[in-house]
C-alpha cells in the first residue's frame, strides 16, 4: 500500500540522495487548511490576507508532496458550511481558485500534476467553475500527483446525495453494501486518505470526508496554514510512518493470547 521513501529531520526539500531513514509515504494525504484568519489577525491584517497567503502554501505543499511520492493530495478549500461567512469573505474565497490557477496552472502542468475537484460544483460562481474545469481539462492527461480540491464540499451532503442516488436506482435493501455506498459518493474514484492533516490547532473533522476517513491516520498541527511548509509536511509524514495501522485487525505477531 505504501511506497518506501526516505527523508531526514531538520532539512527541507533535501535531494533524495541525502536521505537516510526509510519511511512509509502515504498514498493519499488530505488536508484541512485551517488558521488563515488567525494568521492574518496575528499580523494586524484583514482575514483575506491569510487566505491570499494560503495559496503560496498550497503551491509549496503540492510540490513537496509530489517530491515525497504522495500520489493524491486532497485540499479542503471551501465547505458547504463556509457560505455562512460574511459575503465579502465568501466572494474573496470564491475568487481564489481562479487566482491560484491563473498563477500556477502552467507550473502544475509542467509538474505533470492532474487537477481534480469534488463537491457540489453547481453552486460555484461561473468564473470559479470555468477556472476549475479548465484546469481539470488541461491536466487530465497528466500522470503525476493528483491535486484534488474539495470545493463546496460537505460530508453530510455527500452522504445524502449518495442515499438519494441509491434509492432512485431502486435497489432492494439486501443489495446495499459498503461498496455500493462508497461507489455512490461524489468524491472521484480515489483511494481513501491514508493521512489527514489539520492545521491551525483545532481538533475536529468539520464535516470532511467522514466516510472515507474511517481508518485514516489523523495528524493535528498547531501551525496556521500559511506557516505550514515543506518541513511541516515531512514531520506529518514521519508521524504517519511511525503509526501502526491495523484496520481493526491485530498487529503482526500478536495472534496468540
Ligand atoms: C480556514 O481558515 C480556511 C478556509 C475556510 C479557506 C481555505 C481556502 C484556501 C486555503 C484557499 C483555497 C484556494 C484554492 C486555490 C482553492 P479560517 O479562515 O477558518 O482560519 P481561522 O480559523 O484562523 O479563522
């Protein structure tokens, strides 16, 4: 399930040949990018300055995840609950995908990154949707890291629409299986996250991928998202690598009572 790769503590983006310790790299890393507002407030800036800075973090974390050998990076960019924020902030957040892609799409293409999006995209403003669709289209033949943006995404909404689809297809209760439910989720056909990172010091999931996170390793960082960097991602991956994943089973060698 995991690819073996290595990295050293205390160094950032080191070349592979300098790495010494072999660690397990999660295939799919999902991130709740929290703390933008507090990052800005700490500096006496408006909240939107934190969101703007967040785009730089997305860029460097995408690069580093790719370098480490992560295959899928899912970023929680806008939740179904974020519409409750003041209109000016929502409007600003809605402009970020377009701004981000205007600045970085060329680089993402050069990096062989494949852009995807999950969520109820129908409610996004046209300019946001066009920018996202354009990036999906232009990167669909790429074979490198999948950069999956969760946009107007909420886990409860996702489960509700899965149930609706299943009922519409008129399955009998006996047909319902875990696989059927998983297959009706709106998230694209991606493996479940192996590692979930939440920045910003809060210890909660905030309606993010609740079905898919059933056996995901959770990692909470005190750092605000704009401060999160290559080293922070390496620390999270190292913590993941030290965990023993049993998926409800027993550790190897502990079968005998
Ligand atoms: C949480 O911080 C962050 C968000 C609700 C928005 C996250 C969006 C981005 C990082 C940019 C998205 C960009 C692209 C390219 C799609 P917060 O505002 O809740 O921070 P706080 O908890 O400190 O107030």
